[in-house]
C-alpha cells in the first residue's frame, strides 16, 4: 500500500471527499488536525495498522478503522472514532491518502495546507505530550507503538 499524508482546507463535505479519493482508485481517512502531531504520527499508525492485519493481530474488521485505533492511541473503536473524527463545521482535515498517486485536490475545491500537521504548543497540551526529552512528534509515534503492547 502507498500512503501519503496531507493537511487540507476547503468547504467540501466529508462524504464528497471520501467519494473523490475512492473514485481515484484509493481510499482516505480524514482526521481532526487537532489530534495529529506530525506527518510521522499518521504514517506510523498506518504502518502499525497494516502490520496488525498482516499478522492477524487486528482488533477491527477494517484496515481504515485499525489505523484510526493506532492514530488515536485507543483500544476501543468507539473512542478512537470519536477522538479522530473531524469536528462538524470545520473545513480543516488531515488526510491519510491510500493508493492514490495524484490526489487532485483542486477538482474537489480543497487546497493542501501541511501546516495543519504541525505540532503546536496547543496540540501538545491537548494531547498531553509533555516529555521534555522527546519532540512532540516522537512522543506521538511512541504512543502509537505503545498501543501495540496494550492490545496484548
């Protein structure tokens, strides 16, 4: 599988964006940018989710849901979905785009804005990423990996 992560802005609704990426032969997970701390946070979740399916240790029936579990650092699907779901009324998303070479953002009225991926002080506070020895991005990746241990 090929994964790419992008911050996107625009007034296009959730369902239209999902349909767009599926029409390009791939898929997408749209996440609340407030819950993402760096590109590698999302890529790490994707790699862990893919490995869980490959090794038969997955907790969910869908790879997309498994990736959301890892990205959210949650064991329970309901909690993970609620945490990572983009908030109503906002036009900002972090997209994990799967198996699409050219996402064609302009054709659905959105634009790429990777600043939405950045670890801000506000996000670090909200996500409780306070270790002074590790960067916020490294702490997010560590929490993704720790979910693997919690699943056992």
